[in-house]
């Protein structure tokens, strides 16, 4: 064998793997696939595949199988997620490590999109576009930015490090764009949830409120954010509520994904471990240091987007959008499944699976999931989580 052939045989063949969370929302799955397709041209010499941790197909292992079939020996994997919480820190690495051990393939794991200049620019574009559209349809003069309140809504996690990143994003947008005020809310798990957050904002006296979901894709949670926005807007007709679009496949988002892939080879792909509750004594979460790095999603892996409970029509607790009512605690360490996008953690599911998640210490905060329970009580309904 010629020396050149020997060197070629020893050289790694790289491939890119985008690891998504997965959803039972068809639109969210379709948008994630588009993102992967748009990322591929940026790596013309490397095959690019994607897969999901739960619900949707293809699953992560399927994407890795496709890369191996194309001769890939060295996978550069990145989490398709904005911030590093349990999914990015534990679940996905567990799946990748298990696959690498079984198939004797090299898999290097990158970091999340994180707080990044390009991501901020993409967020600013979405907000500016929404404001321009509102001004174009207004009957009077445009509302000054100083008389506008920005509300940034994040996913919400049991990881305070991930939650705190939303606050930094909000402050950067607030100060950079000159809003009169800014607040942060979350779609689930932590506090304040969307409804109590917006109700608080309505008392501040701003003429316009811009609600911006800092999300990558559509799905039940985007419907939830916009649904609560409509409800609060109807209750406060003197305030103009503007719904900004989520990030989706903004060019700056695609560029950030590309950076996360290439930085793996440069050795600059470390996540923030100084504030990681699994590795440091984070205030209020000290009991979670050293928990095992393992995936808790095998039971819903690849279940697809047409599984029962995928739409609000299947839920007796919600009318027009998913409020998260079905997620309320029915017993200690037991929650029921969300009927939509991403399910929260710290629970064992109602179908008999008991995970090792540590309970979220503020699950009973009045501005968190408990606010949804009060909504049910006010409406004269009893969710599965309500107990006599």
C-alpha cells in the first residue's frame, strides 16, 4: 500500500451530528429538520445528520448510524439547544457515550448555543421586525421604545444556570435596544410562568409590551406563550401587546451552530461548569452535585409526532392552547405527561416509569406551576394534580 493511501486510511473522516430534544409537534420537528438542512452546505466535505432525544424520529442513534454508513469515523456532535440544562449536560452525552462504546467510534461533543453575540443579533432582528409591523398598522404615532416593555420568555428548567442565561439575554436586549423596562418569564418548570409574569407587567403602566419567546422552534410551548399573551391582552385593552417571532432558522442561528461544530476541533467547546448544579455547590441545589450522567428518555424515544395527547384537543383541562395544567403534581415525585412539545422534569411519568431526577426545589412557588393550579380552581376545573 502506498504511503499516501496509508495516511488516508488513518485520517479520520469527520461527520456532523445535530442532537435535538424532539417534540410531538409536527411543525417543531419540521423546523428542526430545515435547520439541519441549512447547516449542511456550511460543511461541504462532511456529512451532516440529525436526531432527537425523545418523541420524534429519527432518534439520535439513527442519525449516528447514517454517519457510520457514510464512512464517518469521527463525529462532531452538538446539542441543538439554546442553553445547557439537564438534556444537554446529561441525557444527550449519555446516549452518545453509549453509542461510541458499542460501535468503537470517536464522538466529540460540543457546547450549546449559549449567550452569543450572533444569537443576540438574531433575537434583536425578531424583536425589531415585530415592532416595525406593529408601528406599520398603528393608527397613531409609533410608540417610543422608552415607553415599551420587553418580556423575554425562556423554556424554563430545573437548572438555575440555564434559567439565568435568559435574564442575561433580556438585559442585553433591554439595554442594547433602549426599552423602558424588561422582564423575564418561563413557559414551564420554574418561575415566573408566562401568565403571572404578564399580569405583573400589565401593572407597570407601559403603553406597549413586546413578548419575545427565546425559543428555537414552534410547538405547544410557543402556542402557550402566545395564548397567555392574548388572554392578558384581552384583560388589559389599554395596553398594546406585540407578539414577536421566535428564533427559528435565522441566518445568525445557523452561523452559531456552525461555530459550535468547528470549535470542537479547536478545543474551545467547554460548557460552563463553574455554575453547573451537577458539579458545583450551587445555592439551593447542593443535593444534586455528582448525580449520574444518564438519559431518562428511553421510554419515549422515537414515539413520533402522532402519539396520543399530541394536541390540545385531546386534553380536558385546556380549551385553546396548552396551559401546562396536566403537568401538575399528583403525588410526590410524580407528574403526568405534557400533551405537547417538551416535557418538564423532576418526575416519574403516569405510565409507570420512575426516573432518577431530583425534584425541583421550588415546584410549589406561587408564580410557577402552582399558578396554573389556581387557574383551574378559578375556572371550576380539577386537574389530575389537584387533591382534596
